[in-house]
C-alpha cells in the first residue's frame, strides 16, 4: 500500500512496533495484535461478525502460508494483513448478492452488543481524535450498515476504507483494482447515499427517551401510545432467516407496525423487553424464559421511530447469547 497520505490519515500497520524484528520476520505479538483492527474493518465491510471473523482467519492463514523469508521482507505487516483482508471482503461482497437472493425473507446485518468492545475504534485507540471517533461510532449503527448494503461492492469498500478508516485513494485503488480517480467517484456516490439517509436524524441524546417510552407503551399494549411514537411511514423489518418465524417483507405504516408489536405479546406470552445498546445506539432485546429471542435496532427521525430492524435468526444472535454480558 503506497501513495501520499491525507493529514491525519491512519495507515494500517504504521507506527512503533510494526516493522519486522531485527534480522527476521515480524514478531508474533505484532502480527496477532492486528486482529482487532481487522475484525473492525471486516465487520463494517460485510455486516456480519461471523463472516468478519472468518475473513480474519483466512487472512492469517494466507500470512502463515508464505515463507519466513517472505514475511521478513514485509515492511508493514499491518498494511499487508489489511490489504489481504479487504480483498477477501471484496470477493465476499461480490458473491453475497446471490446468497442474499437465496436467503429466506429479509437479510439484516448481524447486530452486535455494547460488550463487543472491538467495534469501537482502532486497537489501542486512545489516540483516535474526536472526529474519527464519531465516524467510527456511527459506522456500526444499523441504519448505516443498511445503507451500506444498498451499495455496490466497490462503492462499499471504497467508502468504508476512505471515509471511515482514513485510507488514501491511492491505497484504496490498490485494493479495489481501480484508479484513484475512480475510487474517489465511488466513495463520492456512496457518501451521497449516506448523507440522504441522515436527513432529519434525531440527536443521539434524545434516543434513549424515545426507546424507553416505546418499551413502556409496548409492554402496556398501549396501541395509541405506540402509534404516537412511530413515524407515520415507519417500517419494521424482521430477519428470521427461515429458521424462526418473521415477516417475509417489511411491515409499513405506524398503525400496522404498532398492531404487529402488540400482537406479538399476545402470540408469545412471557416475553420481556430489555433496553440495551444495539450497534452503538439504544435498542431492545426481547427475551423469553431468560433466553434472547430477538434483538431490535431502532432508527429515530424527527423525534419518532422511523425504522425498526428485528433480528430473530439464532445464528445472528450468537454475540447476545454467549456468556453473561446481558445479565
């Protein structure tokens, strides 16, 4: 990866401790220390923690498939690993469209809980400046990931690498296989999509109150209160993956969304709602008999809930069911 860097850009692998050990290949701790950074990147590119972990495993497998002499010749192991991981993600994104078409019902990015500490910034991210911190935090929101899903693979990779992880367009070009000018155009088109999706967004400080009021109204089965908290054109999208029951198409309109929410409590008695951080934003976890059965991510526009994404596919709930972090 080469090329001029923008002021403030963070180059994967740059910084103390990343050059190869004197007289040999890079130290194991240096190479494995890149793992958190790689998972951060791959999750944002793929929208799946499971797939991100697979990408990182494949990246390390390729690293250790090279000879010791080849590894010793790598000036920046972090840059090498990041380039490989990005290319593996790009290949996955190009094949994902067909897999999405075969998926039963709607496909929603895999939600991650607050306790997944890797989602926040770079490894050793104490030096991350406030502007980068805001971008990194926003880039894991469900609303942001859903917009990324609407992009072409090249747009998504160019935008995430440049706008989120601060790669230069020269570096992005080496990964995507296009010219820097073409990558600039890809990122610009993606940026317009993201900007349009933010119109009317409610300040983050107001989100907890809206979600708390929605939870209370839902528990009380207060249909009028629910409708009042929902945008008139609200949508609710469910993802059961064909494993558990979920609407095959998004539910639209405040009244219909509210009725479906109340109906769920009637069909599945014993459900409890818990306020949790979902992808960096206030959301809800739905439990039944102490087991997590759904995670609800929420987007709020002009003070009302505009979008709800409910993930019920058990395979996507793994981060929410392992350990006791949700107690």
